[in-house]
C-alpha cells in the first residue's frame, strides 16, 4: 500500500498533494495574520482574489478555507441588510442620499449572496464527484487491478479486418467488418464491469472513467448521441445544469467496436477541476513525471501512456486547416501518417511522437487561451 500523509485531520494519498497542502497552510497562515477575515469587506476581497486566481489554493485544506469565507459572506449579508433598514428608519431628510446608500448596501448584499451561492454550488459539485469517486473506488489512487483477462479479450478481437490487396479493398473490407461488429454488438452487448454497475444504473450515458495518478483528474466519462453530443458540456453526472459540466467522449466515437482515436472533452476550469489541470502538462518536468493514465470503458480496463502535448485551435468550415478533433479512424497507413505529421507540428516539446499505425489512441481535449479559439490536447497510446 502507498504511504499516507497527514496534516491535522486531512489525509493525502501522494507526496505531491501533501506538499500542495503545506503551501496552502502557509498562505492561509499569512492571510489570517495580516487581515481580519471575519470583516465583510475583507471576505469579499479575498473571495474575489480566489475567484480570479490571484490567490490559488491547490489542496482540500485551501478549499476548506474558501468554504469558511462563504460562511463569513453569508453571515455578513444579513448584517448589512439590517444596517440598511436602520439607516432608512433613522433618516427622513436627505432621502435621495439615503436611498443611494441603501441601494449600495443592497447591491453589496446581492453580490455577497451571489459570491456565496456560486462557491456553494462549486462545493456541492465537488462533493458530488467525491461521492461518485467513492462509489467507483478510485478516490486519490490508481486501481491496481490485473489487466490480463481484459487484454487477452481485446487482443482476440484486434486481428479481424486485415486483408491483402489495394487500399480501397482494405477500406471496404474494414467497413464491412465494422458493420457486422456493430450488428453483433447491438444484439449482444458486453457485460458492464462490476465496479461500474452501480454508476451505470444511475446514468446509462456512462461510458467509462478517466484518472491520472498525482493529478485531480479522476472523473466519470459520459457519451450521448450525435443529436445532443455536447449535452455534458453544461450538465453534471445527474443531468443537472452545471458550469463545470462532465467529461464526455465525442458522440461520433465508438468505444465498443473501438475507433483508432477516442476523444474526450472537458472544461478548462479555473479552479483546476475537470480538465483544468491539463495545462500543467505544458511543463516538461510535469509531463515526464506523469506519463500514465487509466481510461476504463464500462466494459474494459485499459492503461495508456501519454506521448504528446499539443496546442491548436478550432478551425471553421472556411479554413483549410488540420482539425485534430476530426481524426477518429485511420482507414489506411497513409491516413495515419498524415495525422502523425500534422500533430508532430503542434507539439509543445521538441520530441518525436512515439505512435504508429495500428496503435489505439486517446485524445484529451480542452480550451486554452493562448490564442482565440485555442485548444490544448494530450495524446496517449494504449499499452
């Protein structure tokens, strides 16, 4: 078992999490010594700095401090409202000034309420994901299950569709094999893995689970039909509206009769949740220290090795440009090599991307503000 680290009542699964918590403790200690956080104005300023990422917390210790600020805001909202009423009662003359003051205080109350409500929503969403993680048994650590049975089963199905002849014949044969496989899959769906059964019963849009050791990425992954393919961009696991959304697979992808490249999308959240942590991979040391990820579909376990970090942009229909998010299947070796040549030009690091025709790929895609409509994406290869 991996060593656990503790600070007070907080327990951490990795040394990196423990160090992040220590840094948060130092920040909180400095803040509380310098200012009175029970003062409403101070609480508002602090909360605004946290929301704007001018003060950044990277652990559950810091998150708890943010929740405490929410309580302060909520309590002071009531006090401000009472003060406003007293001022209105005390002053009959100078009504215009009194009204302006009352409006200012009322505006402050509304702002405080909004700030508190927003942070409380984030808190609830965080707790909901903790509940899902607990059910799935992945909280804070990678599952060290045996992959032998699943890898054997996957290997048995990867030899179909190979034939001699021209590229056109190969494409036609591959298309025919895929149609047959889809018909068979529709008739006989694979059994859902035991550890995902409870979650799948709660929401049958569940497609799998993604986790990267030593990061905050540890979430369910959803998929809907193409008609409503971006539903989980603004909805949580329970299908409630959410600014965070939920990770989801491209609606065009087939993860059962597996495509060459599965694409998972997620928001680049400023609080580091969802795919907010992917930007850390633009640091070469971080990239090298976090080389592996686990993406299980609900039917199959799988490990991947991250092979590239890339920057691109959304290109609209009038642009004749490479669109990494449209590469789902390699119909031929030439098509795969064209994809590789294009992403090689988009890599953040000066490296040769270690993928080849026949590899099963996973792309993690999120927004990035380095350019208008910018995108950051990671490519991983199934091991």
